[in-house]
C-alpha cells in the first residue's frame, strides 16, 4: 500500500510551506501564531496534530468540536466513563478515515493518530492541503458560475418583461380607437382605390411605352443591319476596285467613268447614311419623350403625397409600430442569444451535476465502506468492552482484596500501636529498673572502689611496715 501511495499525483510540500499553509488556511488567531515547525516535525506533538485534524474536519465537513466527544447512541455501553479519554481519538480517527480517501490517501491507520511518524504526517498533511486548495479553487469557480447564471437569469427575466411590455404596446398601437375606426377605414379604402388606379394607369402607360420602345429598337436594329450591309458592300467594292486596278489596263476615259460611278456610289451611301442618322435622331427624339411620362408619374406621386398628408397620423402610428417591431426583433435576438447562453450554461451545469453525482456516488461508496469499517470497529470495541468488563470485574475483585488488606493493615497497625504502647511502657519500666540498677552498680562500684582503696592503703601500710624492719637490720 505504501508503494502504491508513492505514485499519487499530489505534490509533497516542504515543512515551511506546510506551516505557512496551516497558518493561512486552517488555523486562526493565536493557534496559527503559536504554531512552530517543531510541533509537527521531528517528534509530532499529539495535541497540536489532533487540533489541526479537527480544524481541517471543521473546515471541510463543518463538524463541530463537541461532536468529537459525543458518545454513540446505537451501542449499549455499560461503563461510559472508560471512554472519556479514548472517545475523541476514536471519533477523530473515524472522521479522518472518511476524509483521507478523498485526498488520495488510503493507508491511514489508528497508529497515525496515537503515535504519528514524521514522514507519514508530512504526506498526510500534503494530501490534505492539496485537497483543501483544490476545493477552495473549485468553490470559487462554482460561485462565479452561479453568479454568472444568476445574472443571465435576471437579464433574461428583464428582457422577457421588456418583450411583454413591447408586445402590449404593439397590441395597443395596432388597436385603433373606436372613434377613429371609421375614419381610418375610409382612409384605407381611399388609399387602396388610389393605389389601384395608379397601378392600372402606370401599367397601361408602361405597356404602351414599352411597345413604342420595342418598335423603335426594331427599326434601329433594321437600320443598323442595313448600314452594316452597306459597309460590307463598300468594303467588297473597294477590294474589287483594287483587284480591277491590278488587272485592267487603265485608260483615262474608263478610269474617269469608273471614278464618276464610284463618286455616285459614295454619294448614295452618304445619302443613305444621312437618312439612317435622321431616323436614329427621330427615334432618339421619341425615346426622349419618356421624361414626359415620368412627369405624369410624378404628378400622380404628388397626388399620392397629398393623399398621404391625410393619413399622417396613421403613418406616424405605423412608424412607431415599426420601431417597436425593430425593438422587439432586437429583444428577440438578444433573447435568443441569452437562451443560447442559458442552454450552454445548462449543459455546463448538467455536466457539473453529473460529475458531482459521480463524486457523490464515490463518496457514498466511501461512506458505506466507512460505515462498514465503523461497524467492524464497533464490534471490536464491543469485544474490547467485554474484555474491559472482565478486566473491570478482576479489578473490582482486586480492589476488594486491597480493601480487605487495608482493613487488615489497619488492624495490624492498631495492634502494632497497642504493642508499641505496651513495649514503650515496658521500655520505661525497664529503663527505670535499669537506672536503678545503674545507680546500685554505681554505688557498689563506689563502695568497691572505697574498699579497694582501703585495702590498697592497708597493703601499702603492711609493705611499709615490712620494709622498715629490714632496713634497720
């Protein structure tokens, strides 16, 4: 499991980064200021580490501090006072075992709470801080997305309200008041009749004009064709002239006659050309007559304008309707764009919800595993409870034996005190007797000393008396 955990992708933070992150994102106030590197590295302090784990659980799962000290109500515990010291650690381990798989850590053990190691603690804190940073980042993104969606929804509601107001205005403008309905109907009929007459007159004159123009075009085309034929004939005659010049023997009289014929031919061609030009100019004059028809059309237009002056209010109403329709079209376009944005946002939210549902399924599975593990732990705790009950019975028996032993010790102390009193009395009696004996011994010694001195004095006297007769001899 440890080898597998080494392949996880979350970064390993340095001690300084871990301390700064804990002070910034986890701990607050005096807890962050009092945190030092020696509290977690070297030999981690249990109280500081437990405090950090509790603050992380409060931040991620919003678990209150008193929940760590709550006794489970689904288990019958005979002696709950035995759990006073172990209950916070057990609850902390249960919640941490639920959190750490989300942080890509799957080898968390109860020993990491009771007897933490530095390397494992650094890896656990790195994974937890990485998850906290990722959770904060995604939370900001989700809040921004939610704010954008809320803004778009409000904008959509405003546009819908504006669209409804515009529709009401359009409907109001399209509705002609009752006092003006007859006048508007008459004006509409007059305009319709006038337009019908103008269209008929315009079509009639346009048809006649088109017929005249088509006839003139046909005449011009015919004249142009004849002119082209004459040009071709002239070119052919010039070629024949050149050929004849090279073949015939030129005589002055024949040449003169040929030149006169050619001059007459040229005169005829010029005359025909002038006639064609005159016809072209006459056709052109006919074409120039068209502006007169246009003047008549302009007269009809002026009549229409005079008639339009009578329906000025209707035109203003129609222009206002057009403006409102333009505004409505722009609002519809904006609404379509917002609907497109809304659909994209809905798709994005749907994708996020699917991802969230997947994560919730994973979390649910982890919770089920945690509950199963919790049940296993509770069974183990019940077994431990039974063993503790047996141990408690033994302890109570030993406690009774201790009480009995204490009673015996008290009795022995009382007996010893009585014996000591008796011994003290005997000691005093013996001391008094010994003092008397000492006094009698002292007196006896004094008498013995006095008798000894007397005897020594007598012996000295006897020796002196013995020595004195010898000396005299």
